[in-house]
């Protein structure tokens, strides 16, 4: 029972929930990018009210809003200052933060319909948070992270004109989702990555190892950013 509760907590914390949402209550921080704001929103999950940070921004003549995690602020500041007009490969959880905060782009910033099971709420607001990613896009990103062959990761990045990989310690906690999508359930035990998982590109990057074809461009203890070379 404790493992189930921990699992649900991790999913809620990592992915966020999408229950009924009120209008933003307050604005904090500065304007960044084209026209984004970091805002406080009040939401309700399982009958309990809580506050969370969202990023609200405009891109390609469309407004987007999704959660913002201040734990990634240093990495996002570094990207904003040093990188412009590039595409990042990473899990969709960080897509809106990268797009809205740094004015770079990402391969995915939303789930696909077939992986709604991985969201705590089981649903996605396309009006606020953008259209679903395609099944192919999700599977490509998952393969790039769960493969043990860096050449495969390079090929997928080239397919989407991506130059950087963005991974975080949160990915280790949610890696069971990646392995389930990839059909690699034997890479986890009780939702925890095992020895097989440590050989994947994701964990090699999280462990700051040398990865052929890539160089470690940024590390702050929470985020690792690798550049394709």
C-alpha cells in the first residue's frame, strides 16, 4: 500500500494534475520571453485545494498555460542566456517551461492521447496546454532516452533537428513510465530503475557519464543538458 501511495505522489508531483482550475490569483516574478508570466493558480485535486505555479506565454500566435517548477529555474536561466532558437529533446513535462521561459523549442510539450494513463488526472486540457503530441513523437523521445545506443539517440534528434538533451533527476523517479512505453518493464522493479536501466542514455546522462556523440553542456545537480556534437 505504501508503494502505491508513493507512486501516486510521484506522478502527481512530476506530471502535475489537471483538475478544475480557477483564474490566476496573482503574478510573481518578471516578464520573460515574448510575453510569459509565472503565475499562481489555485486548483482542486481529490477535494483538496492547493496552489501551484504555472507559466503562461504566447508562441506562434497561440496562448499556452502549464505548470512551472522553480527547481529548474537555474537551468532555464542558463538556456535563456546562452542558447537561442534551438530544439531540445526531453520529456514533455519540461516542454512548456523551455518554450515559454527561454524561447527555444522542444520535440514534445504535451502527452499523446494513448498515455493519459500516466497523468494523475487522466486528462489533458488542449485549449490551455496545446494539442496532444503524436504517438510517434512520444515513442521517439522515449526511445532516445531508453536506448543504450547513442547513435539511435542522435538519429532521433536529427529527425527533429534537435541539438540538446534536457534530463532531470525527476526523470529517474518517473522512468518507469518511459520503460513501460518502450516495452522495457524488466528495466524496473517496484517502479524503481534496476541495473539494466543504468545502461540507458537517460541514466548515463543523469550520472554525468561520457556519451559518445554528446558533450555535457550544463549541470546544476538537478538538471543535465547534453549537446549533440
